[in-house]
């Protein structure tokens, strides 16, 4: 068996900028001592494979297979991680990329990770996407006895389409409750025209009679509006890109004499529009369900195998220590 390496990642000093030609320009980087050809650079959430190293501050990369190959995605002054990957994966039973250990699905698992993860939030599944979302909503966690879990939501077609865990948290004894904020329309002060009491918002999608709750976002309220108060969209002044509100359904326009602040917003009140999701902790007593340190290939099936997760253990022939890029999939604690 080939020696794949005994570390799943290395020190990554400085920041990198990557051009569409694949040329990497480093700032305070130490490529010649910290990296080697074949390593994976992860910057701004994108994986690149190092093709050559010219100096401590210049290298050449190509896109990872998981990023579609082809043209290189550019980035500027980004922090990054350096990860070692297996030289090759000789057999891929669930899918085949034809690439060396597809970096998005091959993870190094160190000794600590083997016995960790059961108290971490490792994934969040969207149960209902909701409707009328024009801004990515906040995602919060409560309960489960743990703390610090965090995630971000993505939207598509007016609904929440995915939730990405950004911090797995710790000490959860059960999966916490996930709360996704209601759809909102943020209205910076410049969007309010006091002379006409009109609120501008491009393609707001609001209808006459819609129930809104005004929130000042922690800053100064727009004069005439009260934070936490319910208002109604009225027909007067309603266009595709602007609207007015009343204190009663079908009532007179609220007289707005001050513009408020840039963090204020209207939240759509009906619960029916709100997205829902469920969190999951690491599986099994060890969290990752792995029995020893090494390389792991994780493949999620498609088609008739949709949702099925297959893990192939690739022994590293040495102790695994250190990691930078793998903690969401295989958390240390």
C-alpha cells in the first residue's frame, strides 16, 4: 500500500490571491516550506490543486474536480488552508471522478476526531422552504443543552433552499431546535421618502392587505413607525418597487417624518411563509462512526441511492495530527 501521508493538513501562513490563469500570489506566505505539489488549497470555500511552486509567494493551481475543473475561480487576499490528500483512490464504488482523491469528499480524520462529533451539529436539513424570501434569513439554534452552533441559509425562487453549518458547536445532548427568521424587507433610511410617506424596495412582492411588523433593527426608529408594531400594506402608492403602510387594514397612510436607520426592516407576519428545518448531530457514540484515524472518502448517493452515505476508510500508515478544513464533516469536539 502506498504511503499517503501522516497529516491531513499543514500550517498555512499569510493570504493568497488567485488569478483566472491559476497563478497564486501570496502575501507573507511560505509555499516552499509549508506546501508541496499535489496539496489542496482551500480559499473562500473553493478547492484548488497545486500544480507547481515557484517561490514562497508564487505558485500555480488548477481547479479541484469537485469544483468542475475548467476556468479557475478568482479570489483576492483570502486566508486559506493547506491540506494533504491521498495520492490516489484506486476504487470508487458509488461514483467515479477520475481524479486523485476528489478533495471535496476525501477527509483526513485525526485521533481526536475519531472519538468526537456526537455532541456537534453536523448538518441542518430544510423541512419546508417557506415562501416570499427575498433576503437570506438568519438561522438560530436553541435547546439541546449545547452552545455555539451556527449556520447560514441560502435562498432560491423565494424559498430557503439550503442551510450550511458554519460552527458545529459543542456539548449538545440532543439535536437543538432550528429557527429560521420570517421573510423580511430591509429598508435603509435612504429608501424612505418622508414627503410622500413612501418606502422604496425593488421588486418587493408585497400585496394590498399584507401584514407587516416593523422592527428598528436596534437603531433609531423611523419617526411615525413604532418598533414591534403591526402595519398593513395599502393600495395607495403601491407599485412594483414601492409601498405605503397603514396602522389598520385599508386605513390611511402612516405619516413618516423621519427616515430611521439602515438596519430597520419589515417582517412578513403570517407564519405560513416561514421556513422550517431540523438539525442532526454526529452519528453514533464516536460522532463520525469511524473506528480509527486515517483517510475517509465520503460519498452521498444519487438517483436510487439518494440520501445514502457511504464511507470508505483509507488507512494513512501513520498518526493523523492537525486539521484545518475538515471540521464541519468530522469535528474535533
